């Protein structure tokens, strides 16, 4: 006997009359708005589109924005692979943006706080949002507080800048990254001894957080290791070489069993370890899977690299600003970018930077 059961009814999409009731307008107005026919007051258009979204209308809805949306990006000038990768990621993201979104890039000397502060407070054009990767200094903080008070959305990239008011931080949790480095050095160190800690400028909050995180976990969990004072090497290979070479050639140089480097300039570290014959008995953890670090991992000179995913950081920054400017309905997750761990056994096939860059 044939079944008399009927197929479940497909959910009906909202009709113009339902949208009209929800928006408190006529069906003719709904027709004009959704089919973009004739003129309708901006506030009425907004009510109709909002009602259509609320009712789940399965169609492409009219855009309520008019004119250009202008976003500023301010980068501290740096020759490091990480900043070059940030630039490439930004270029790729710009190619995928709506034609009405214009991104203005500004690269300024990282130690010129006055120039960075001027760029923050006196843009050459109207600004709808700002992404900034710079040092955390009083002039920069003051300029960003002024901007935040004006209601301009701010995204700090790579290194957070505190005490400036509302902002989104697009970067990794640097404290936990440093603690991760300390955890692995403590677990892998072949014997009790000293640990070297090298950093870029501590005016970047990221490097303060990383080095403090590393030192704290060593103090908490690995009492057999003693952390030396943090040495600022400013991403300079020569300074990095001098710092490591001096420590290894000192009377207590044989006691060095671990090395954490939170920045760039690792060619100098590698040269110092090789010069002193210590390439395989000092546990070395660094940041960013640059092509230089890939080589050191493959040689067995580095043990672990913490990669902060610059492409993911740029994506997070742009998603936040696009949501604030109305181009994305759903708010992106307000959480740090996840960092990744690499060793000699899980190196990706693709290089960090294209050979032409």
C-alpha cells in the first residue's frame, strides 16, 4: 500500500508583505529597496534591509554604504623577514577587498616616535580605521588615545600597545609564547646551567611579554636553570653574535645550556655557536619560521621555532575593521592569533618568503 506521508514543507522565505510589516513601510517601498528601483530615504532603506536580514531573506541585499572606506596601516620600518611577510600578506588582502575600500600604507622609522604620533593624529585624508605595528612608547600611546576618543577603530598588529582605550589586538599571546619557549628549553636542557635570553627592543610590548613569560616559567618549574638578564640586540646579527660569543667565551661559558631569542638577527647567534663549537649542546628556541630559521632547524642547531602566523594576523586585523565598517555582518573572534610550533621534523615545503621578494 503506497505511503500517504507527505514530504516536509520547505521553509518559505519571507515575502515582501512580511518585510514591510517588520520595517513599518509599504510593500512598494520594500520592492524599491530590494530591487534598487527608485529613490528611498537612507534611514528607510536601512530599516528594510535590517528587516530582510532578520527574516532570513535568501538573496543578495542592497549595500547601504556610499563612497569610499579608507583604512590606514602604519608599520614601523624593519628589514626583518617577519615585516616583509606582513607586507606581502597585506598586499594579498588588498587585492581581495571591495573596490570601495582603500588602504593607505605608511612605513616610518621605528624609533621616530614623533613621526609615528603625527601619522596617527594627522592623516592626510579621512580615516575609517587604523592598523598599527609600532613600539609601545608614551608619544605613541598618547596619539592613539586621542584617536580612540574620536571613535576611530584601532587594531594593534604583532605587538599590543596598552592604555589607549578600545582596540583589537591582532597577534599572538606573547606571554604564553614565551612560556612555551621556556617550557621546552627546561625540558630539553641536558644538565643544570645558565640560559641566555636575547630580544629585540624592549620598547615593543611583544618582546617584554615574551621574555618575561620565558623567565617566569623557568623560575617556576626549572630551578636547575638560571636565566641571565635580557640582552637587547635590536634584531641586529652583529649584536646577537657579540652577546652569545661573549657569554660562551666567559669563564662560565660552559655552563650555558639554553638560549631563547625573541626577535630576529639569528645569523649572529648561529655564527657564535659554531665558532665556540656549541651548535649541538645548547638548546635554542626562537621566533618565526623564516628561511634562515628553517636552515638552522634542518641543521639541528635550533630546536624549536614559535611562528606567529603573519598572514593570520593581517586577516584578523582586516576582518575586525571590515566588521566595524559594516562590510562583515558577523563579528570576528576577539581572541589572539594562534601561534604554531615547528621543529626539524615538520618543516613546511613552501619557503617563508618568495625568492623574488
